[in-house]
C-alpha cells in the first residue's frame, strides 16, 4: 500500500535536513549518553553506511545475504594498501575501495544470485567464509594474517613522495587534504559521507528501480510473468550494497589504519543482518537506528564493570546495592551479548518491523489521541509496513 | 503525469542544495576541533590527569573468546594492583620490589582509578576498546591483553595516540622485535627465550635423536614460537617432520592430530595457548598418542608455553607434559610469596602467570611515573628504559632500553603426576638463569619510533 504511495518531495527534503542536523550535532546531544567520543561516533556513521547499503539488498529485495562482511573487509584492505602504496589521502583509498568491492560483489553476485532464498544465503555465507580464511592465512603476504595489515614507516606512498610530503618520525595519519581522519575531524568526514550515502539511498528508494526491487520482494514470479528479467535488477542491488560495504570498510581504515581478517568473519556478516532487522528492514532510517543501538551496546555496556555498578547503586542501602549490582553485573560488562540478545528477542517478538515499527506505532497512538476522529480504518496496515 | 515529474525535479535540486549546505557546514565544523588540537600542542599529552585528584588506568583484557580465562585472572590482578597502589590491603609486592618509590598513596599523590574493556581477542575490538579508553575516559596508560596479535595491534595504536601500553600476556617475538614501539613495554618472556630455556631439558629427558611434529596456532605468536622452538630443537639434533597451522579457537583438533599418528614423528609440539591448548592436548591424549611407541621410543608431547590455568583445563592430560612458563605461584622468593598471599586473601586461590605479569606491569608503570615526577609519557618511558629491579618474582630483572623487553629467569615446568590440590598442578623442573636466554637487541629488527608523537 505505502510502497506505491508517492512521497511528496517536501517530505524528502525534511528527511535530509533533519538527518543532517541530527548527525552533525551528535557530539552535543550524545554527551549525556556518554557516547560523544570520536571513535564511537565514527562507528555509528560507518556502520550506518554499511547498514543502509545492506538494506538496499535485504530491505528492498528480501534477499538475505550472509556474506556482506567480505565486502567490508575488501574495502578495508584496499584502503590500507592505498595508504601504503599511493598516498595517505583518503580520496584514492575510498575510490579504490568502492570500486574493488563493487567488482568483488559482481563476481560473488554473479554466482550467488543464480539461487534465491536459503540457498542464496548459504552461498554468500560460503563465499564470505572463504574470503575470511584466505585473508586469515593463505593470503598472509597481502593481508598480514591475524595480526592485520598495518602502516609502516618504510611504506612507498608514491604520490605523497612525489608531492614532496616527507614522513616525519611518527607514522602518518590518513587525511583529506590536511583534515585528519582521526578524532573529531574523522567523525565529520564520516558524517558527511553518511549524509551523501543516505541521499543516494533515498533516491534509490524513491526511484522506479527501487520499486522494481520491492516488486521482487513481494513476488518475484509474478514480476517474471509480467515480462521483467529480475536478475539484472538483483545484480545491481547486490553490487550497490557491496559498494556501500566497501565504502564503510574504507572508512574503518581511514579512522584507524589497520585491516584485520576478523572484519570478514561470519559474525561480522551476522552483525549487519542484526542491525538491519533490529532497526527495521526495508524502512528508510531503521538501519541507522539499528547501527546506533548495537554499537552503543557493544562499546558502552561492555565497559561497565563492578566498580561502575557499585557507584551507580550507591544510593541504595549497602546490602541491597550489592545485590542489585551483582544481578545487574550479569547483563553488562562481558555479559553485554546477553542483554543484546534479550533486546533483540523482545523486538523481534513484539515489534517484527524493528524499532521503526515501534516508532510508527507510537506516532499513530499520539495522533489518534490528539485527533480522535481520524481516518483510522484506512490506516490499518500489516505490521511490516514500509515507510 | 508531467506535473508530478516537474515537482520531482524541483525537489531533487532543493534536496541537493540542502545537502550541499549541510556538507559545507560540516566542513567548517570539522576544522574547528583540529584548530584546537594544533594550538594546544606544546607540552600537553593525552591522559593528563591535570589538577584532578585521580589518574585513570585502562585495563583492556579478553573477557570473551579463547583466552577469556586468562583475561579474567588478569583483571583480578589489576584490581589488586590498584588496591595496593592506593594503600589498601597488605601492599603485596609494594614491600618487596627494590628499588621502588611508590608509597601506597596512589601515584604522584593521585588516587588510581580504572576502566575496563573487552578485547574479544580480536585486533579490531581491542583497538576500538583502547580508543574508547583514550578518547572518552582519558586514561594515562593502557595495559592488558592475552594475545600477541592483539598486543601488536594495540601497541601500534598507543604509539600513534601517544599513550603508554604495558603489554599483558604476549609471548610472540614480534611484540618487542619486529613490531616494537617506543610506547610499548613487555614484562612477559618470549618465544625465543622459551626455546633457549627448554631445549637443554628436552635433550636431557628425551635425547638428541627425535623427530618432532608441530601444531601451531595460526597467528604472529604461533609462527614465532614455532620458528624459535624449531631452531632450538634442531640445534640439539632433533629433526622437524612437519609443521601444521591450525586456526585460533578451532575447538576440534582431531583432523590435525590423526595425521600425526602416521607421520613417523615421536614428539608432538603444541604451539597452542589457552582453550586451544586445552583442547588440542586433551584430544591428543585421547587419541592415545602418549601410549604409543614410535621408533622404539615413547611418544612425547611438549607444550612450549604452559600455564596453570591450562593445566587445570586439561586435567589428567597435562600430567608429565613439559613446558616453560614466565612465573609460577609455588616460587619461594619474597616477591612471589607476598603476591600469592594477597591474591589468595582477596580471591581464595593462587594467581596465574598472566595475573602475575599484569600485576607487575601496573606497579612498574606507576613506579616509573613516581620516579619521573610526571605522567608525561616521554618522561615515564625514559624511566622505564633500562630500569633494573628485583623482588618481583623472577630474580634481578632488566627492562632493556633498546627493545623494551624484560630479561629475567625463565621457568621450565612439568605437569605434576600427583597434584596435592586443584592448583598444585605444575612442578618447577628448573629455573633457567637469565644469562642463558639473553639475545642481542637487534636480532629481530624493528624500530622503536619517536618519544614524542
């Protein structure tokens, strides 16, 4: 129903402006959550890009890829090699990363997209695990195995040397014409790229191409009967999402010039599936929310230790404080996976459309409270409503 | 239809404009903090506690993954070290390490606080966690880790960020060899020392005519240990039949152990650690390797890097197995005794070697700050470089200035046949003197890098 609904251009403009403002003011409004430090905010941005790219494939076509971490890894390795061989400037690194991971996606997609459903998922998973194992041991000369590919003092950096930039005693940092890729400036680089990526993603959602992808999700056979060959569209979506993953991978290298094989492991592929489903697959901003929630859990909850808990519950009487702290201790620190699992379970059971569904429901509730005579009958929609 | 199209076109332009504007704003925003950092360059450093009454240490240990047991014990040791530094408890090694300027009133009069993080035994996660500690929690020093891959990755980050890294349990030659860093320090021994220490004992016990088969954890530590042990055993006349790499955290090693049976080898060397070693050793014993006779000799298994936690995990399988370790709680010197006593009082069981090295690292860093009279890392580094001390459990020890590696006695141990308790699992075969395991500082190459970054 809402799939075919024409969204007014004004609404898109509002989307972009609100998103930009929210993203760029993150260092301010994340302060009370204890998350306003560059590394975590960079992660929000990077995994946001990764997740919206993934959503182009999974959210729109319904093809569940379990191997997207491979493209993330390819992007990272390409970017670090670009730093090592060409220049510490992030532009060539990102361009090469996106191009190469796109190419890689083309190869994997060509084989995997011959099947659909579970077979497609397994094929992508197999390719990603293959890439991981290659990076982990076989291709050690290129990837430096488990230790991870790192910059060294003696790297070639051909373009930098030609431009007369000599390395100082310390290792050089990736930069965008002097704007460093680490710290707050690194966050802004990522933020701007997220906004640009989101704009492209928004255009894809609104385009005829996006509509065809949705058609594949709702009924691929019927689409075939109407005379469409679905394969090229799927292929394009797969490559686009691979390129998004490559961009995210290169940004990981920009903000921290090291590429490790574990970035390609199946757990990393699973993470992006988790992010997308948690936020709301097929929704516009769901994946961004999912990325934020998961990264927040991973970085903040895992850092709570007994000392922090004792302080947090110090207002309670001593014995009660200890008891509460020891129970809470199971869910934070090394138990953060447990909390994440519980939250994920609750969301999947009660809000199958992810966090976005929760927000939509709340919104509807608020609206029906304020205007009691609303076209409520018209609004009744299946729970997997697309925004 | 055409009308719709028209509105869409206008909209795209407007949206583009909006994006351009926000991008511009972001770039301006981006230049702000840069400016700030550049101006403030002079003599400031990351992790400066300034005028606050406390200083923060960052304990970055594996809380999940194959080395989680070691990580948990490391964290216990760190918490104990913080207590002792702040003057709580019985003081532990504060009373035995000589020379020491710590007075039990914190460091430079500031109370020691700490933050913790989970490395997950993954380079990426470890670096993210370390970055959080540096950027958010403003720690003066990061320490911990139970994997050389992680240690090398975090050490590199710390060099870039200008924060001192006191490595926890890391045994690879690379940590203070090819990948050594000015801001990284290691108290633990390394694979080369293990090889030098254990080779004479192997010769004594198993003779000079042996054929060895290596199973090796596939990452920096495994590789360097395989290389060092191979070199040391070939030196005493052994032959290396084969070396096979196994993935970290494999769990099931049967596919790697079966080929050993028919390889003609009579010694299996397990370059594994943590849960990997527990699994591979247990499975090797279950496959009946130790009851076999090959080439007219008893089949033997050697675990070059051994620890009590692993012996505990492997149970009966560990009995009689030879290996080396950095430290063991049964040592009788005053430093070890003091540490074992306060650790035991706190937690009810003796500490592991991982706990020991981490505890000592925390104290050594604190002491260096006290000696330097500042937390400025380049001054602290100068104090640690070439620092000689005694009373930390391994006899007279030197922090060599050229590669930031500690030189001290190494223990050769064997799994006890009849353990008295759950913790009394290893017996010390020999305390190999420091002179026997020393090597020239430039043997593994590498560059330390600058003092100020």
